[in-house]
C-alpha cells in the first residue's frame, strides 16, 4: 500500500508538471526515452545523415545509459530521474513540447500524461524476439492491484506505433500491448544492422581485441543469462565453472555477461585466464561478433545471435520455477534453436560432443528476423523524419 501511494504521488506530480509544460509552444524536435541505447544509437546515426539540423533530445533512464550516449557525442543527453531535479524538469518540458516521442521500453510516467493530438509516439522496443512473457501476458499480473494493472494498460495505450522484425513478434505485441495490426510497422530492428555492415563488424572486432588482447585466437563461449529479479550475479546459477572449464580445450575461454539490470559483478573464481566477466561491456551485439558459441536461457539474445548462424546451448536450470513465475510464449523446448542442458554435467557433455542442428538455427532466424535486412535504421529514421516534417 505504501508503494502504491508513492507511485500515485509521483505520477500526480508528473502529470501536473507535464500539463504546465504543455502550455509552452510545440517545437520541431524528437525525444528519445532510452533504457537500452543500441536501437536509439543506430537510428540517430542514420537520422543525422539526412537531417543533421534536427533537434534530438535523449532522456536516459540511468546514469550508465547517459554515459554511453554522451560517449557517442549525441549532444542533448539528460539523466531522466527525480534524483536529478534540474534535468528531470527539463526532460518533462521536452516531452510536453516535442513532435515525436521514441520509446524503447515500459515507462511508467506515460500512464499519467496526455500528449498533444499531433504528437507521434513510436515504440522501438529493445529486443528482436521474446521467449518469456511480458506486458498483459506477464504472469505477475495476478499479484498486482487493479489500480496497478490499469496503470500498465494506460502505458501500453501510449504506444501509437511499434516496429517489429517479424510476424512472430507482431503476434506477441498484439497480446502483450493490445496493439492492432495498423499500429505495426515492419522496419526490422535497427540494432541488427551491424550484422550486415562488414566494415563496422571488422572495426568492432578489432576494437574488442584491442581492449581484450587475451581473447584473440581463442574459441570464445559466451554465457549470457537473463535477469532473475533478486538473483544477482551467478551465485545461484547452478553452474559449476570448474567442471565447465575442464570440459573445454586449452584454446577455449568463457565470457560471462550478466544482464544490465544486475549491478553486482559475477565474482568469478580464479581460472588461469579461462573465464572472464565482461558484464560491463555495454553492447551485447558487439560481443556476439567474437562469440563462437552462445550459452543462455530465457534471454532475447538468441534472436540476434542467429544472424551469425553459430551454435547455441540453452541452460534453463530453473525451467519449472521460471515457467511458473514468468511464463513463455511457446513451449520452451519447441522454441529454442539448440540443445537444452539442465545441469553443468549435461552442458559439458553437449560441449564435448560438439554436434548442433544448423538447419534449425537457420529456420529460427528466418522466422524471427524476416524484416531485419540491414536497412532497419534507415527505414525508422525515414519514418521519424516524415513525422517531424508534417
């Protein structure tokens, strides 16, 4: 009850400040609300090629996101949190006076405001596909109050348009956000453009090896588990790193990349230069370029890793519990394009056999990435540019 009161108070104040800011004239500018920067970065880089004089403001959800955006020298980047009152108020003013709003996640403040009639709102989401349920199909709905559930619905109703990379994702957004067919735009996912740009790929690989020279000429396995609420690091992952290490050849190393929402480091044991925590590396798709084999569970990473047509192993050690708490869009074993291991011993056995169904990976890729063909950023930028000039 205390939490609900605090949320209601925050949203009431946000609504008041937004209404006051709405009294100011609308300006020809774009606001990006950013939690995961990769899509926004790709869109902006493309957008500036043809609309370099257009004003773009980036409202960063966290300090880490703000730093990443500033490193790209994007100009107006504001940390959008009440803990930073000055930039928070400026951000509300930008939201209330812009022509185009670009979102990449769920933002609770959307439930408390009403944009001007001609404002375009585009949800670019932060994943190319989905294994676990979210939105209106999230299993946690049953534990929320009716007021909280209505707040979620009010946020989803603000998603005027949504980009997707496949008809598979269309169906998920229909259920998750109650999005209608006319709201779907088949541009593909901007962050996947890197997989088609050979120059950028080579430069990125060179940059990573420059930063981590010990990775060069190694067979790289990347373990990238999804976020599990209070489970921080890999303490409870049931992953025996020593056993896993002993199943590999001397030319192999293991990288561990925790979800960005997990602040703690992995706290890895000393493994003689075999296992490395790369959780602080900001761009997962860049890491995928040097990855020879992906190990994950319920993450959306496989949808993008499939561009590389490389093997994947799935390690859902808590499958039954996770299915009950979160739920899946489809039967897990029928969806994932690789062998499943429930223990480290099973995982080590699969690695030793080194036998993978690449046709299944290819089929998975074609089904989930049909509209992501290397020009997604260009297509999204063109849409935004058209709205801005209306």
